[in-house]
C-alpha cells in the first residue's frame, strides 16, 4: 500500500466535485465511494504499520529475556 489510499481519496474528491458542478448524482456518488475506499486503505495501512511495530517490539523483548538467561 504505497500510497495509503491517497490516490483514491484525491480521485474521489475530483469526481465528487465534478458531479456537483454538472449535477450528475451518479458521478458524485462514485466520488464519495472512492474517497471512502481511500480512507479504508489508509486505515488498513495504519493498522498494518502498528502491527509490524508491535511485532518488532515483542521480538526485542524476547531477545532481551533470552540474553539475560
């Protein structure tokens, strides 16, 4: 998840605005949906990053305990 949902959020906002300007409810709805997908990707990426950090910290603690033995 290199962009962490940023592209979806920007494209979605552009579609939402275009839908507003043209009065096209379908395009506006698609834009809102794309923004939600982007936000979901962002949250998923944040969770993955946090899980990786926790895993690294657990590994360090285990190594500390093993080194003391």
